[in-house]
């Protein structure tokens, strides 16, 4: 009963506790069994962990939705970087371990730094090559567009002026390009000029030669262009100066030349005008400028009221004086002023100008601006303006009728005084004022204005944009470049017209030449080389543009033999275009070397080797020949193109011819290069015999060259020789060992099969098999001791093959 009482009391107590525990909290009660409570406790323990700071941290992270136990695993993934870790330092008291550890750390650090520097170097080389490649493509694209003409129909020289395109007979000039007669005439005169320069070393008058060639165009504007070029080029270039035309002496000369040209051209206009009005002019029979001007004034001046009512010799006084000045007849001006005695100040001015016609150095001479402004006579106003250089902004439209008149007046008003109209200011005025007026409608007129103000580069670039005028532009640039009067850029990758740091125009004649020659260089290499010869004095990136452009042309057309010639099997040279085009031997060698270098960069090794052989650079010849041999011996390492029979035969045929030419000839080449060449050639023969299953001949080749051991007693000797071999030989050794082991296994299999078919002497067969096994053992022993890293697959193949021989 006591037990029951105890049990009952316990039950009652439990029920009482349960009743007290149940309270109305407004929340649903949760009932869990013992297993659920145990699982929940274990889960909570896992999340919370050990008590303390770490436990509080876990609780905090769990309350924020972070699974704390998984964080270390995620951090391990982030910290796992594929880099070489240095070794842990050893205690200082262990000297040996410390030194060893430091050495290893230094080696690992060096390896890591070399790896990093190599990666950076390769990345930079790749980036530079990409940028250079895109830049060259961009230049080629730009060069393919010579220019843009908004309104081609308005361009000068219609069908009645410009000759039609004609193809010249190859027997006449040796050309096969589509060029018109004017272009062909220019080309013929250029070739003659180049030949004269090369034969005699003295330049002829190329300007006059081109002017004669241009007459075939039957275009007066083109003939006038060459007259302007001849007039404006009569200055002395300052050799060694980048700004020879900017000197005060040359600028004054160009101003005087331009003004004289305009005066002479106006005399021609006067004669034409007077001739067309002969009945009114009453010229008379007296020759000279004064009668011509007097007759011209008498018929040309119609609506002139003569405010001062001054006359001389029956014609108005001030128009007569002006047109005499306009024609450059200052002697007649002085005579009229002396007889008339109207203006002693003006007389003194022209008396001082009588000898040199130099307006540039004129001072005020007592003139004031009001003297020009207050006059009612337009001709007098112009005269006062040009001698005093005042009122330079006025157009003087009553007197100045044409662009020539305006330019002549401005040239007379130019002074060396910075407070007056200077030459650079005049150049800017002409460039800006007439650009829109003449640029499309009359391009040749705009060219003349620019050229007469010394803006040679802008003038040439402008007409070069017009397809029908570009041939004239390129030949004008050739003339000025030969005379040393052209401003060239420092970087010939610049556009055709660019400005330097001093805002001076620079003309990229090289780009113009490339654009012009693009239409015929593929059809006629000799003609293109003649044009590129004009760039022989221009250096860029360590060589002349003549050399680099001819080399690039040959690379682009693949006409190596045609341009440079080639060596016959007997060693005699067959001449090419460059031999008929007389250049110095040094230049010729430089062109061939540059072309060979470019071909080598393109991986055209056979072409490069032949070109180096032309210049006698046999060290490069053998270097490239060795590379080619190594490529055809093991084509799997290189391009799939090397596997083709045509490539292999082509290379080996050249190697054979080269060997014949070098036999018994002393060349400046290292013994290592010759040894490598002979070794690779023999190895190639070995593989040819191996591929043709001529194993006996293949073993004979191996025995002769001694590349790998074929007996145990040869291992040490071959190992000592192995250290002296070139890398090209080392790379083919694994292939030679593999092929040799395959031949041994094939011989072993043949002996075994033959023994089953026919009865053979067991001792003889055993001796043959042992001989084969000895060779195989020598190869595997050599493989294990060779100081060269061999692929593990090759080692496994050699070992397994040797096992199969037992």
C-alpha cells in the first residue's frame, strides 16, 4: 500500500504541477515527446556551441539569419588561391634548416617574380602587336580613299580638257597599269630623272621636266600651275633647318616672286584686252609697258569721274599711275610723278623702290592714314594704301576686281613691322577668305592663291583631294621635296596634312605616294619603285622610307624573285628589277635585308632564308634552315601545314640545294650552326626511311650520326655529347627514340613470326633477340639519365615496349 500511496501521491503532484503550469497566454500550446526534445536540444547546441563570447556571437549571427558553422567553409574557398606559398621559417637555432629554408624561399620568390614579369611582358607584347596591327589597318583604309569631292561635275578639266584613260603598251614603257596619258608622261620623266641621278649623281631640272610632261594635258590652268611652282621655288633652302621657308630672307623673296608673277600675268591680260579692242586702243608702234598701259586705260576706264580732274597724256592721271604700278613699271611711274609734280612724298617712295621693288621694308614715309581715307579718288586711295600699308582691311572694290588684284595689293601691303600686315597674317587671311569661295568650284584658283602666299603644303593637299588633279599634286610635292622646300612631319603615320607644335603645316608626302601608287603598284613594280625612290632621303623608324616601302611592296605582292632575282643551283645570280634599277649596293642590300626580316616575321622562313642568302648573311640562312628542318621533322609540334608532303619536299629540296652551294665554301658561321644543320638533315633522312619502313637504312643513319645509343657501352658517350646539342636537336630526340623503339619491336615481331613459320637455329634466333633487347635497354637507360625533360607518355611507351621484347 505504501508503494501505491507513493505512486498515487506522485501522480497527484504531477497533475497539480501540470494544472499550475497551464495558463491562458493566448498562444497555442506545443506538445513534444522526449525524442523531439532531444533533437531540438542537439540542434540548439550545434548552433550555439561552447558558452562564452563565441556562443554569444553564434547566437547573434543566428538571429541575423547567418549560418555560423558554414562561414569557415566559405572562407576556405575564398582563400584558396593557386599561388606558390613560401615555406614556413625554421627556428633560428637550426642553421642548416634555416639556410635551406631561405634558399628555397628565395628560389620560389625568384620563380614567382620571373613568372609575373614574363606574364606582364607577354601581355604588353600582345597589346602592342594588337594596337600596331589595328593602326596599320586604319592607315591602309585611310590610304584607300584619296579624297572626297562634294561636286565632281564642277571639278576642273572636263572631258574636253583631261585626256581619257589609256593603257600603255608594255613594249613602249613596260607598264601594265591603267593610267591616263598625263600620268604616263609624268612617270616617264620621273624614271629618266632617277636614272640620271643614279648614273651621274647630279640632279637635273625635274621641275622643267614635269612642266613639259604636263603640256600633254592641254590644260592652261595646269601649265599656269607649273609656272607658279617655278616662280615660287626660286629660293635657297637652308639645309639642316626645319623651317627654311620661314626665314626673313626667304619670306621676302617669296613675296617679291609672287608679286612679280602677278604683275607679269596682268601684263598678259592687258595685251589680250587691248588686242580685243584694237580700234579704240590706238596702241601705236612704240614697244614697252607704258604705251600698253596708256592704251589699256583709255579703253578699260569707262565709269570713272576723275574727281581731281587730273590728266596725263590724254588719260586720267591716277588710273594711269595705278596700272603702271600694277604692271611693275616703277620707272614710268617715277617719270610721270616728276613731270606732274603733284606728290613729292609719293615720288620719294617710288624712287626708293626703283631698284629692288621691296615694299616690305618701307616705313611710313610721312604718310598718314587720313591721306588715304580723305581722298575721293579710288585709284589714289589704293596707291596711298599700298605704299603706306594702311587701311589693309578695305576691299577697294572700285579698283580691285579679281582675286589676283586683291592678292597683289596685300603682298604690297605686307611689312616686317608687327603693327602692320605681316606675312603669316596674310596667309591666314587668304586661307580663310577664299576657302569656301573657290574650294569646290575652282580648286585650281584656290591652289594658286595658297601657293603664291607660300602655303605649299595646304595647296598641294587641297588639289590632291580632287581625283583629276591628284597626279599634278603628287608631282609638285616630288619637285619641292627634291629641292628641299617641303615641310615634312616627324611621324609619317600622320594624315596628309597636319600641324606641328609651332602650328606649321606638314605634308605627309609618304602617304600621298602610297595612295597614288596603289592603283598601279601591283601591275607594275618597276614604276612603283621609281616613285618610292623619291623617298630615299626621308628617314623614319631607323631606315629610309624608300627601303621600307619597297620591302613592304615586295611582301605584299610576293614578287621576291621578280624584284630581287634569285640564286641558281650553281650559285650564279639571276638579276631582278632592283638590279636593272640602278641603286647603290648598300641600299640594295638594306632593302633585301628588310624584306627578309619582314618575311621572317610573317613566318615565311623559306623566303626569308633565300633573301638572306642573296646578301650573304649565312648565319641567318642556317638559323632559318635549322628551324624549317625541325618543323618538318616533327610537324605535330608546329602548324598542320608542315605535315603536307608538298611543304616537306619544298623545304628539303631547298636544303639540298643549299648544301650543294655551301659545299667547299668558307662562310662566317659558327660550328654549332653547321653541326646542327647537318644533324637535322640526317635526322630528316632517318624519319623518311622510318616512314617508308626501310628500317635497315634508318639504323645505318642512326649509327652514323650517333644521336642516341644503340648499345649499353655507348650510353655514357651519348650522354656527354647530349649536353652540347642545340635546343632544336634536343626537341627531336624523344621522337627519334620512339621511332627507334618502334623499329626494334617491329624487328622482334618479325623474328617471332618467322620462327613459327619455319625452323630456325634457336641459338641464332636467341642471339638476334638479345641484340634487339640490348638496343632497347640502352635506349631506356639513356632515357632515364638524359638531362632533358621528356614527356611521361613517351617514357611509358619506351618502357612498355622494352617489356614486350621479353
